[in-house]
């Protein structure tokens, strides 16, 4: 007794209907792939468009809004005490700022010297005022330090109380040295090399989209020193400054 086995023919040729089905499947999947890429491209275009609109709105808003401080006023105030002992000078600066800008300077219990690691340098800051578009702080270092200035969507000016500030601007082959009483302006989008001698202390004013500066200010802390307590202090004091400013604005508007 024999078992018969069916063996498919090696000369099998697909029918026209089968070829059409395969072609339709290929076209279908190709269409899905094209649609997927088209959707991704459209999403990127929409995202880019929205980002541009946000940037344009922020620039227009910052160009027309009322600011509490001016870099000239802060510089003039700081220069009065240039060359003095920095602790005494800072105390006088804080008193003058509170008198001239009531409700905009943090109270003594919220003032805190906080380390700043950024761009390879290490300093310390004491934040006096903070909002979305402005800040005023005391800054300096007790040791020789230097590194990258950072590139910000904000203009920053520093008036030296004591010590020296060496700056090497992008595109230049020479550096400049600044001394007590000098004011150094770091314009929007500018990048420089900075170097401070031990005992350099200054009054700093920033104007622009201030949250954009936090990435640089916290990057070394996050990825290098991993000093998360300092990061907490930085965020906390900035939040206190924002809350104080919001409370003052609402009070002036008659809400409270």
C-alpha cells in the first residue's frame, strides 16, 4: 500500500488577481509610511510656527512693558559705594533699594548667599529682586575663578564694588580689565570669557526673559557638582522673589 503525497509545483505562477492584491498591499503600506512622515513634518512646522509666535509675542511684550528698575539707576547707586568694604557697601545698597523701590526688594529674612556654579566658574549670589523680566542681586567670589559667561536672552550689567573683572569678548584677541566703579554690560546673545580675582564683589541687574537664564545657571549644578541642595536654594529664593513681586503688583492694582 502506498501513500501519495501532494507536492506543490515549482512552476507555480501567481494569478493576476494575486499580483494585484500584493501590489495594493505594498501601495497601502507605502501610503501609510508617506502619511506618517507627512504628519510628522506638519507637526514640526506647526511647532516651529507656534514657537516663532511665542518668541515674537514675548519680544513685543518685553519691549513695551513697564520695568521697575533701569541699569543706569542701579549702576549709579552701586558706584556710590565702590571701593568700600563690600559687606558695608552691600548693606547700604540694600537699604537704598528698599527706600527707592518699596515692596520690590526681599526682606532680610529671605536674603541668602547661595553658591553659583556655571560655565566652569564658581561664585556666590544674594538675590534681592526677581520677576519674569528683571532681577537684582549681589554677586561675587572669595577665590580666583573664571570661565564662560553664558549666552542669554537677557541684558546683564555688573557694577564692581571691589576686586577686578577681566572680560574677553567673542571675536577679539585681547581682554579688558575692569575695576571698582566700572559697569560691564553683557548684551542679549553675547558670549564672553570672564575672570574674577579673589575678593571681587558687584551689584548685578538683569533685564529680559529671566527664566531663560536658569538653564545656564543650574546646568553645572545638575550635571557636574550635583549639589542639589544649592539648586533647591536657588529655585526657592527665585520663587520667593516672584511671589513678592506678584503680591506687590496685585496690591498696587487694588486687588488686596
